[in-house]
C-alpha cells in the first residue's frame, strides 16, 4: 500500500523548528499506521547532523538501542533549552500593535509569544487582555471595553470584523475617486503643523488632529481619517477643518497658531523640525548640497471627478511647452523624476530643505528643485520647480498660480450615492456580516451537485501531461495547497483522469485547471436548467430608484460535489490523481446547476434578480433597500456563500446589468453596445474604407437607399481618384453609423434565438460583433465592440492578436454568452484547432494561448472558420477600433527565468542580440505582419526551419518564443550550450533539459556535436555502442574450426569446446587450468574427434603459453587469438548453452545430428514417451503389497520377488526380499499379478545404452496437427 504524504529530513543547521517537525513526523506515522520501528524512522529522518548530536547525547549507548520517546526528549532538551517564564511573559506584556501591522497579524504574534509563557488554563484570558491593551485603534479599543462579558473568541470576532470593515470601506471609496495627484497642499505660514509628538516617543495629550480638529490624538489614530469632507468632497478631513470652509478654517488656523506660539520656545521643537538630509538618488553632477530641512505638512486634496475633466494649462518652461495639471490644493509646483530626465536633465538639481507629509502621515521628500525660466501670457518668470521621484503628471500649484496671475473658479463634484451618503450603512453591513465579506472560500451547505453521464459511457483516462521543469515545483506546491484547503483529495487509483493545464497568472502564481472538454463534457447529461429571460428579469423594476449588485466569489467552487460524482472529475497530475471536492470551472453542467441553486435560494425574496453569480437588488427607497440587503446577506450567511467586496456596488442610482443600463427611468440599451460604431474614427486610407464598406454590405438588405448614401465613399475607391475625405464623405459616414446603431439593424437580446460571435484583429486593433440568428436565418447584430491595441499588444504574433480578439469579445459580452451555446467565428484557421471545443490544448502552446484556451473552457461554444471576405463586420471594427484602455491584461513573459540562469546572460542581452540577428529580424517581421503565402518558396534554410513552426512562434518583450521556449540568437547559441554543458550531462539528459527552455534550428545536431567534441566527456564516457558481431566464415566440414574457452561454475573449472560446423559442444571438467593439464585435455579431445585445422581461443595464459604453442605447432594447427577484453569474438564458446538437440539456425539441423548422425534422447523425449506408453499400475502400490519383480543390481537374476514393508516417500519403498531389506524407487517395482505380461515391453530397460522403446499401439493425432 502506498504511503500517505512524505516527511523531509530535519535540517539542524537551518535552525528548523524541531517540535513542529516531530509533530508532523508523529502524524505521518499515525496516518500510515506505523506502530513499530518508530526509533529507526526517526533516526533515518533526523539527518546526518542531527544523528551526530544524538550519538553524543546517547553515549555510551548507541542511538539505535534507545527508545523513540527518549530520543525525542534528548533532542528537545538539546535544541530547546529551558526558558525563563518571567522573561517570556514580560515580552508578551510589552507586545503592542505596530504602525504597519494589521490586527490579524498582531493577534497571531501574540499567540506565538504566549507559547512559552505557561499560562495554562488562563491563556485565553491573557490573550484577550493583551489584545485590548495592545491595539492601536482607539475606536476599536473603546468598542472592546464597552462589550459586556468579553471573551477571547468575541474579541477576535470584533477585531476581525472591524478590520474587514475598514478595508472594505477603503475599497469602496477608492473605487469612486478621480485622478490622484502626488502633491496637494502645503500648510501656509499661518497654518503651521501643531507641535504634537510621535505616539511612540511622547505624550499625545496636547496634540490636535488635522483630520477632525479634536485634541488628544493624531491623524493616524483618527476614526474619521477615511471620511470625505462634505464641502470639498475630499478624503482625509471633516468640513470643520476644511480649507474651503472660511468660518471653520479661521478657527482651526487660530487654534493652530496658538498652539504654535505656545510651543515655539520648547527645546524639542527645533529638534523635531531639523533633520540631516539624506537622499536615496545620487546624481553628483547635478546636485548642490543643503544640510538641513524643515518638515511641513502636505495636505492631500483628492479631486473626485468621474468624467476626468482635469484642468491643464500649457506653460513654456525653458523653451519647452509643458501641459501642467492645475491643482489649487498643492502649495508647490512639481514634476516627476522621469519628466526631469526627459526634458530638463541639463539643469542642476538643488537639494531642498522641504519635507512634505500627506494626510495619511506618509513623508514625501523631494529629490530637490531646479530654477527654471517660465514664459506665460507673454511674460517671463524665474520660478522654482520641485522634483519628486515617483510623481504623476506635471503639477501647477499655488506658488506658480500667484506669480502667473491665474484665477480659478472651482466647482467640486460630489461623490455618487455609494461612497458619500451611504458609507456608514455599507460599513455596518460589512461589520454585521463578516462571514460573507471574507477572503475565505465559501461552502454552500444547502445541497450538493450531482453529475449524470450518458448511458454506456466508458471511463476516459488521460495520462498526466509533461510539465516544464521551471514550473513543476510550483504546480506541486499549488496542488498541496488545494489539498490542504480541502478542495482536492489525493487518491491512489481511479478509472477517470482529466489532464491539468497549469496557467501562470500575472503575479507569477499558478492556477490549476482541468481540461474537461476532452474527457467528460461530451458525455455528460448537461443540466439544461433555463437561464432567465431578459423580460422576466426586468419585469418588476418599475418604481425602483436604488440599485445594488453583488458578485459571488469563485462562484462555482463554493458548491460541493456528491461522493458518487467526485471520481468523474478526477485530475491526472505528475504527482498522482486528485479528486475535486467542489464543482470545477469548465464542467458543461456547471451553469445550469448554479442557476438552479441561486433561484431556489432567493425565490421568496422580492426585488432580487439572479443571473448566475450576479445578484441584482432594487428598491424604491433607501430604508427598504437596506432591509432587502440585510435579507439577502442573511440568506448568503445561512447557506455559507461569500462575496467579492471589490466587485460589489451598493446604493447606485444607475447600474449596468446584462448589457443594459438600468435607472429610475427604466431599462435602456447600454451605450457600450454601440460605442464601437458611434466612436469609430474616420477612415484615413483606402483599406479602412473598404473594411467599413464591407461591414455595411453585410447588413445591406436592411439599409434603405444604401447606394445613394454610400456613393461618396464608393467614389473614394475609384482608381483614378485621389483619397480625399470631404464633407460629403463625412456625412455619409455619420449617416450610415446612425443606421447601423438603430432598428431594424440593431436588435435586442432574445433568450430564444441562437447567438453568433464574430471576432477579428488587425495590426493595431481588435473588434467583434455579437448577433442573433433569427428563425428565418437572418442575422441581426445585438452589440458591437472594438478597441485599439497597446504597444505591447501590437508586437503580438497574428495568432495571438486573433486569440486576444476572441477573449476580449467574450469578456465584453460575457452576460450574453455565459451558460448558453454560441457559434464562434474566426478567420484564423489555426485557432479552430487550438481552441476546438472537443480537442485537447497542445502542450507546446505558449503561456498566453494556454490562458486563453482555459478561459474559453468555461463557455459552451462551437468554433468555426470563416474566410476574411465573409467576416467584414468584425474586420471593419478591428481596423476602425476606438481608443480604449480598459480590460487589458498584463501578459507576463516566461523570459524572466533567463535572468538568474547563469552569469553574463540576461534579458537585455537577449533582446539586444535578437534585434541584431539578421535571421531573427526577418522572422520577427513575419510574426508581427504575417508569413508569406504557403505557395511561395522560401529558399533560405534558416527561414524555412522557422516557417515550419510558424503557428507556435510569438514575440514577447522583443524576444521570440516557440511555445514557452526562448528562441536563442545565433551569437548566443554557443554560450548557452557551453553553459548548459558545464555539468557534462550526456546527450539525452542535455536534450531533455534544453527542450524545456530553448530552441533554435538544428538544436539536436549542435548538442550531438558538442558532446562528441568535449574532451572531458570523451575521457569519462562509457564504451561505445557495440557493433554488429563479426560473422565467422562457415566451415566446410566437422572439425575444420573449433572454439574453446574456460568456464567457472560453482567454484569449479570447465573447458568448453565447440565445433563451429556442427555447433557440437563439449564440456570437460578440469582439475587444474595449467598449460600442461590443458594440453592433456585437448590431446584427448583430438584423439576422439580428430585434429582440427583452426583453433580459436582468447588470450588466456594457458593458450598463449610456450608449451601450448609448441603443442599447436607440432599438430600443424592454425591458432587464432581473439582481441583482449572482447570475449564476443569467441562467442561460440563463451555463450555455450546445452543445445545439442536444438536445431541451429545456421545449419538447419541439431549439432547432435550433424556431429553424430543421430538424435539423442532428452528429458522432453522421455516425457513424450510417458504419454505414448500405457500407464504403469505401480501408482497403486502400498504397504504389504506383494511385488513379483524387484530390480536386483547384484549378481544373479535382475528381478526377484518381494513384499513392500514400508513407504518412506511418495515414490520410495522399503522391500523385504530374499536378499534382505532393500530400498527401491516405484519405477523399480512390478506387481506380482503382472508376471503374465511381457515384461520386456512394459519395463524400462535401464542398461548402459539407456535406450527406451516405444509401445506399438497406434496413435490418432488431432486433426489440427495433420
């Protein structure tokens, strides 16, 4: 039986926690039912260093003679000396929450410190007290102190709920912010920072909070630090201290001024405000030194502007026109370090004595400032411009506003209903339902999923796919994590097996998915539970004014699977088989199962709409909406489901749902559906005009008077006309766009009609159209989408661009497509094989394609190839793509593994050499712009090698990849090979390793040549592959050539002699192997069979001795010696087996027949004779049986009469005869009553000739042998 789990050796030198290791070891022995040999297992796994320590601790006994418990105790005493309980408790009592430490981290730290404190039964009480004492949040501490009968468990609940609420509220507020600028507002001279001390170094009693204006606490501990001001709508302060609140500001300023005057003469004020300047960036050629600097408060004003209407002003700085973003909340004007290096690096940076602090308490230290010449409104100014290392856009602050004479009227826009008016209600919901708003994966407890297979289905098992060595350990770690969390369970055997496809996420982690489309999906009885129709979903939204949307976290994975259905989902991995305990993505039945459960869950709650994992809640008032939210969250809490806070939206006055815009006015078509057409740019060349007209022609039958409308555009296509886009073209273009985005062409989504999705990609954009196929087979678009490609995406190969177009369109139309079957059209034929719904993903596909394929596995589609000329609608959208920056993924290339692979080679070098490599430059161009037509002959061989792999070649980070393998430039190939061969692996291992990382044409040939020419490998290599044995010429007669050799068997020596003509072997025992004794044996052999003409032996001392050579010479024999250490040359004697009666393949007869002209009896002949003769009756012999004939080997008669006295074995008897008692075999006895039979025919005549005669009866052979 296979063992469960594994335990690694204990690492003594790495100071591993011994007690934890022993606990794991004992659990391992418990789960594997190991009750004996515990000490031996412990000593085996303790490691070499640990064993040395134990050996000295157990002296004078050996560790193997000591009991397991004693061994563990000795090691614990050695590694964990006794500690002082008082000292440990002192550490525990002095533990406080750090500034950047979360409450959860603080509580975990306390638990670790309490281990050695010896609190016993008072542990929870001690933990509770120290948590209340140590938390830094005053409001939380107050809440804990107000709780009656506070227990440790309740303390944890309150702390975790408070922390979750704070975090969630931050997320909601950040989601509604506009653009943030790094520098906002420096305090004026009269509004100076109050002189409070740091909470760690002094008393806060006299401090005044800049957030709320109250005393006795600083901003970092203020309860309102995340609130928004009701006047300026900015986060980080209340209206009573707002800069724009004239009355309140005067009071606060007065208070601050008094506070400043009161503390101005204190000795520590100057110390606090003077610090030695140390800058992280050293630019010695541009810096002037400045020793001291003052620390002032930097107020951070965050502009809340959903429309992103930032005010920018063009300013001429040092003869450069710079767009500066106006920020009246910033006391200084500043640029980022990158802007300085790009535009003003010739100016000297002067170190500044200015230090800035944001509302959050973070210190911002400018790198320095530069003195610049500014020209604005025909006037010249000499101004200071600060440089911040990680700044945003160029910022024009109050210091420049004053000099430049700019007057600004600011209208602040209030936050939407979510964060401004209902943040308290949201916070209360999150605090009230911490079980729902959690990062942990939920577990639905109302029902379990059951999967049904079609009749007569036979289990399908795919063996594990090979993994690149680079991610093998990561995949194993992820599998272990999923097992630990209970999502997977390892099993030893199963008839089902779905291969996994690991996907590398953008953050480098691994996501494991099952490729179910090639195993069970085609054979599942798919749960076709109907998804709700749009009409049904929105039938009762009338009168609602407030909307909230809830998104469930990892929706399907929250559902458990029934025991009988688990094995169907078994995953086949390199670590064995794993059974999922939860519903996996990619299962065809998942959408129907999930929709049924959601509808059953919320069926009795009014004004709640469910479409898979999206829950929509609508109400006619705030009060009823809050009640409805509580009702929904109670239901989610009861059934164990969790939600994703960042994907939820609460208390919205307008919301996007299922492609529709919903507000108090009703249901409207979402502007995003037609945005791709409405915002399509004007064509700039003939190709774009043709693409646009192609899309129009696709819907030609629905457009009245289309020929007249489109005449100006068609006129541009005439050969003799120049491309001149005039007003008539513009009118026609806008008119046709209006027609395309309205009825009868554009249609509403209908649940009952088939769906088709067309996608396409151009060199700079991607686009797609989702359409309905009506009952009359007409095709009507539902929505359009497109976007431009960013610089990185424009470098994708064409196959990657086409795949990106598919994924982009499916994501865009997810709510239309998910859970429904649809037709997917692409004009890139290779993708129809890679993304085929019933085919497995190629193992050599690039990481990006793998991610796309696994994403598509969640959808039910049929992919079809369509020619480009028949895909005009999507083609036009890709060529007239609108600028769009959302929904873009950051593709992480696998090239980063080169960085630390070996010294001297890094990513930059590979990129540089790829750009300079003549062949790779051509290949890169083909990848990005398209390969030549297949009918065109590619003469150059290097190009042809790449052409054969064209569908797997991609460009990532300016390097070329073949699948996941880097294509190495020619000048680096020798360096790579030499470095890889530094460990002198053989050809096979080296190829295995290289194939997981690199590729170039004729790579295998280069590896063979490298290893073959390596002097070290040649010196230590194994013997070469054995050549085919030389065939001796066949002799003409027996005795012409014989072979001889010595054989040692059971410590005895024999000489083996074989006649090469007849293959007759002769084995003669040797008393000694001296040359003289060998000569005597050979003389006897030659006397029997005659002297041979040729004698073949090895180089043994007997054969090469002077005496034997004289013997050979005297007998006129030709003596041939085989090469030293090559016994195969004398194989006739070396490999002699007892085969005298076996027909030889060379001669066609047995050696006995050729050598002695007769066939010898073998044991097989005797067996056959037993079947041919009549059976003996001797088997019935027993004690006291009288036997007539007992074989007599003495003189006289051969057979005498006797009587069986005793049976001493199955076939051995003691017989009383006239000669006394004798022992005989059953074959040596005959019954007395058979004396009338012809004994000569019945018995075996055991004389010297050993001849056995056959009976005379006729044998009828079976027909199959005739």
